[in-house]
């Protein structure tokens, strides 16, 4: 079944991890996918892989923290594909892992420029296209740490909490335009970002997976497709009555 047939989807941070999974699933289900990322090599690989499987995808080099780049890229995408129906605000970084009193202004700004300002810029510049299309779906990647706290990476947690509330505000603002806005809150998902964290963990990757897996009721970390299918649901008309909501996909982490 083509769940997003002929819809045009933009995925930020689409070159790897959750973003890549979203791109592949959206294309498989019939969407024309605009992959954006600062990693040109990996982003182009994803686009080519989708094309080889019969899907439609193109890559755009874009930094979500640069408003002019976002504005010009979205214009190019709309010109290329004719419209924009779906925006997946996925691009993000974890940033410095130090106590709040040791975080520098630069470290704070680095995370929030991408994780918060990037979501703001992309949402700001997609609205006109979605209005023209008669509606749309914006999917913001927050985190379990947009719902609960933990004693690490303060800028990251602050940024994901901001994304959660930005989602609800925009859901209310743009409901009249038939634009739905929802957030997804993943638990630990095995992505390149989490893998980098695992390599620095005392005892290495296996120790990390055992320790972090045990924090989830299901006993293990998730896979990128676990989130990808959530994105696909919110992108499709199956979720036409869902807006301002938090889709928690965390293996039971926050249920405990």
C-alpha cells in the first residue's frame, strides 16, 4: 500500500540514522523525498539507493541553522517537485556532555542553533508551501529527554524540551490551515550518533548496550526503522486527526 503516494516530503538530517530510515520508508510508500543534510557524500548515497529501488529522491546540501539556506533550498524543492506536503525536522546533535556550570556559551549555542533554531527556520519557511498545497504534516523529532530529565548533556535536553512545546504551539497556530504538527520522542536508538557515544562508554559498546538497554522495559535499544515507521504514520493521512501530540517510541523507558 502506498501510504504517502505522490506526497512531497522534506527530511532534514536525512543522510544517516533516523533521517535515512525516514527517507527510505517515505520513498518506498510513494513519496517524492527531498533529502537535506550537511553530509553531502552520505546524503547522495541515500538518494541514489532510493532511485535504484524505484523511488524518487534528490539530495540538497543544507544547514538548518542558516535561514537563507533553508529558504532558498525549500524554494528549489518546491520548484523541483511542485509542492511540499511533509516536513520532518530531524536534524540534530547531542553536543557537550558536561554539567550546566561547565557549559560554555558556544557549546550551548551550537546545540540550540541546530536543534531549536533549525526547527524554527524550517517550520517558518515551509508554512507558505503547505498552505498552497491545502495542508500538510510537520513532524518534529524531540526525545524522551523532551519529556523527562537526566543528569547529562544539558543543552540537548533543553533543546528537546523546547521542540516539544514549539510543536504544540505550531499545532494550534496552523490547525486552521490543515497543517498538522506533532513530535516524536525516541528512546535510545542505535544510530551513528548513539554509536559515537557508545565508543566512549566505560567498557565499550557491549557494556553500553547492556547498561542502556536495561533502562528500557523491552530490554534493548531501538532501531532507526522503529522511529521511521512512526514518522511514516504521522506523514500519512492515517493520522489526519492527530495534531499537537507526542508520539513516544521508547521501548517503555518513560513508563517506568
